[in-house]
C-alpha cells in the first residue's frame, strides 16, 4: 500500500483526491439527515495471480440503485460509472491486500431532508484489518439487544442507507457496553432478525436455518451467497421465522456480511453455542465462500471482477 489509511486516496465527484480533501458542506442533506445510500464491497487480493478481485459487483450495484430509488434520490450515475470509480480508487492506492470498499451516493448541496439532489458519489477503500473490531474476530460473543429491528412499515431495512444504521448503532452500543462483541436484533413480532450490518444463520440437525427476507432483514448479498453455497454442498436451507429460544440450543450459529464474511457465534446471552469442534458446517461454508471470492470456483468465476490490468 502506498498511502496509510489517514492519507489514502478516494474517488470523489469524478476525481481522485486525498481523503482529507474530500469535503462536504456541513449543511448538506447527507450531513444533516444522513441522506445517503451505500454499498460495502469486499475485494480480495490473490497473491499468486497478483490480482485484486471485487466480489459480486453487479449485485452490489443493483442493490445500490434500488436503495437510491426507494430513497427517491435523483441519481445520475450508472453501473459503469460505479465500476470505473471503484477501480480507479483501488488502483490509486496501489492496494495489494484484502479490502472493504465503501461506495456511497449522497445528497449534496444546501437543500433539506426532502431534497432529491444533487446526488454525488464517493468511493473509499479501506484494508479489512482496519475495519470494525467485530469484523476481525474468529468468533463472536453476542446478546439479544433490547432494541427492535426497524421494519418495512417504519423505515425499510432493505434500503442500505446511512440513516438506517443508527438502529444498528443502538444495538451495537448496548452490546459493547454490556461486554459483548455484537448483538442480534429481534423484529417487531419478537422473531430473530439480524445483527447490526450482518445476517443471522443457525444450524440444527444438519440443516441451515435463516430468517426470511420479510423478517426485517437486509436483502443481503452475502446471505444469498451462503444459501447458494449450502445448496451446492447438499446442505438443506430453510428460510423461516426463528424464535429466540431456538437459538440458545442450536448446534451452530454465525453472522455473515460483506465485511464480516462468515463468523461463528460462540455464545448468545451467555448460552454457549455448540461445543468444541462443532462448527463443521460453518467452517465448510466459510471455506467455500473464500474460494468463490478469490476466483477459484469456475462456476462462479463471473462473480469476481479483476481490478488490475
């Protein structure tokens, strides 16, 4: 890496600039009201090939545009613009390590919370090891937070926007304050939803269970990847409503997301999940996920986009 994190280069309004020079009006709707939508895009450095691969770009950009549509933002950028900006930002930093790339559309200018534009974009890569602590742990001690997950009739969790993550923040801060690594939300009906920025899975009797997309969860790309991996491995997947007490006695559990990948849950509310050597399905799924992300699986080679020429 040519630049440290505090001085790295970002793509901002059509140019590569130092992150310290990427300034936004303090009264812009994105600053005042969190009026932005974003994607966290995982990129993997393949040392043998000396190549960086971005994982499932097409799907990330499809979701980014859907989020902008639901937020009624007048977006002038296309998927091709997104891709060109991401490649330029990574190349500008000469990164040769695994990354998480934040690609954000935001409402700039001096309007109000009701403004549709002008919409601008920033692309900011960061090494994975510099992301949040819970994304760099080999296992997680979790709790069920007292805060409920937002729902589609309040503020839809299928919109990946900055303002939505205040809900995640409330649960995460409660978990950290009480000595846990992270939390799991219940939805308004008291069923298991997801973590703050991650989706929930559990294993019972050799089958993988996860909440349905209508259970107040993000339409997660990593969730979709895990389901496809499980199907390829012949592991049954059941999408259904999950009760809190089921989780306490499951065989395995994990959280997954673009930044978190697939991370085992070691305990929830002090209940130990499984036992020593019991994360066999979780480990199989994670191994297969990494093989895909590094471009090693021919069936899913179309999911990876090379960054360097």
